[in-house]
C-alpha cells in the first residue's frame, strides 16, 4: 500500500514539474517574433524624429569657438593626422570651399563610385578611387611635412 502511494506521489510530482516547465517555457518564450513593415516604419519614424530633436537641441546650444580675444599670441592648432588634409586645405583656401565643398564632393563621389564603376567599367571605377585616395594621401602628407 505504501508502495502505491509512493508511486502516486512520484507521478504527481512529475506532473507538477511538467506544468512548471510549461509555465517557464511560456514565460521565457524565445521563438522569433516577426515585426510587420508598418511597425518598423513607425519605429524608424520615431527614431528619426528623436535624432532630429537631439540635433536641434545641440545646435541651439552656444559654444565658444576659436581663440579667446585675451590670448596674447595666436596659437597654431594641429589636427590629428587623419584630418590633416582638411586642415591643410583650410590653411590655403576659403573655409566654405576647403571645409565643406571639397570634402562633401569627395564623399559624394565615393558614395556614387559603385554606380560609376558599373556604368563606366570596373577599371575606370578603380582608377577613379585610386585618384581620390592619392589626392587625399598627398594633401595629408603635405600637412604632415609642413613645419
């Protein structure tokens, strides 16, 4: 008789464990959840507006730039080597051209290079990339060699 009760107790414990296991699996369901296109668009729209709000806030904060007027001697500030080419251009050309137009044109050309390579051919695409890389390498080297 006690043997039968022990078996029944063991069976009931196993059933309880099974229920507990099922509840745990429901609680920690790790199956992939598919997100609809509409939900992704809403998430991206929210993210874009958050970034725009942050940029608007950051751009509205006034920051003191340049050398303070009470500075006795003008200070020559050197940029890190990776921005040396842009600083070399800034020392020789007007700021809008050297700081905005040339880097933006280079970046735009670099981003459209796969399209140009398909249109004109892979050899011309590689040649154009090498010319652009050589241009920025030379002006970075010129910045590094100046006193």
